[in-house]
């Protein structure tokens, strides 16, 4: 079902059976929305979690006053913090850009545990590499101007849908929307500064063997920054939550989440 927290639209799945002591909040990545996190949402609920997936402003049905032009990463962090104000000290799970947002939102407390899945890096860890740079150059005018932009099918297929079968790509790609050009520029220029020492909750970083846009080597550097536990999804790519066999790595994440709250 969908619910609202302030003007944000979230998908919500109530826990099956005896509920766990914390909620879990999923945060999507660039061009995305709660729709691609539903496998995780419902699997978490079946495991006893009160599960939520936010649509950041300008994504899904969540409005962005004035449109996406000029929206900043800090605005998305504010969206997540507003959700946490309502949900309490939840487990925060961010994917891709959402992983970086989760890192920043966890700074200073208020988060029970955090999982960063194939995450964008914080400032100080270089994330851009040639396969990404060579394809993102076409979006540079929009990013410099702060205009909302969409990703091409060819670039999506190469950079982050490479782990999906062709028919799955055909299903997923039309569901991606626009992204803030300013956010794209911020990510390209180093993302957000995060004080790792202020992220005091248990943390898990999840990399994927065939991820092209945020490779496993990058995820290992992020894990070292936070002194986090690291898991790597063998045989998977960037959108592991939509890929065949998604259940196995997510089962490992759920087991870590349970251990982290003991």
C-alpha cells in the first residue's frame, strides 16, 4: 500500500507475524523510485520487518515543488530524515545514489543500522572511472545547467541494467524517470562529505561482482571508510534486487540486519 509522510509518497508493507523492534526504510537511486525495491520490501515484511520504501521528491508520486531543476542531494537527505522522524530509529537501506544519501542521513545518529548497496561514494573516494565518464559526458550540459535529465536506453543497458535479461530490461527501463541535473553534477564532483566517525551505527556495504557503474572495488573502499562489514553478491550487477537470484544476497542482508540489532 502507499502512504504519505508529509508530501512524500512511500510504499509500505506491514510485517507478517510477530513484528521486529525496528522498521526498515529503503532508499532508491538515480532516476528510480520505490517500484524497483518491491522485491526487498515484501521479502523484508515477510521476515517480520515493518518495511517502507520512499519516493524521493520528484520521483514516483512524490512532488518536487518547482520541479527537479535545482534539487540537491541535501534535499534528498532531508526527505529521508523526515521519514526517520516519523518511523523512529529505523534500519536504513540505500541503493546506489540512495546509498550515499543513507550514509549522510546516518551521520550523527538516529539510525539503528545502515546498509549501503552498490553505493555512490562519499567525498574523498573517487568513484568515476572511464566506462562511466565516457557515457555520462552527453549529460554534461544538463548537469552544468542544473536541468533535469533522463538516461538513454543504451547507457542504462550498459551501466546498470546489464544483469537483467532483455525482457526484464524492456520492463524496467520505461519506469525510470528524470533526475536532477544538479544532483548529477554533485555526484560527478565528489558527492557529499560524510563524517565517517559520526556514523556510529552498525554498517554493511554490499558490492556486486559485475557492477559497472559502482564496481565492487569501489564498494570495498567505502566499507573500509566506515569500518563496515562487506558482502559481495557473486554473479550480480548493479540492479541486483531485480536480477534473477536476488533472494540469496538479500537473505544475507536480512541476516546481517537481524544480527546488528541484537
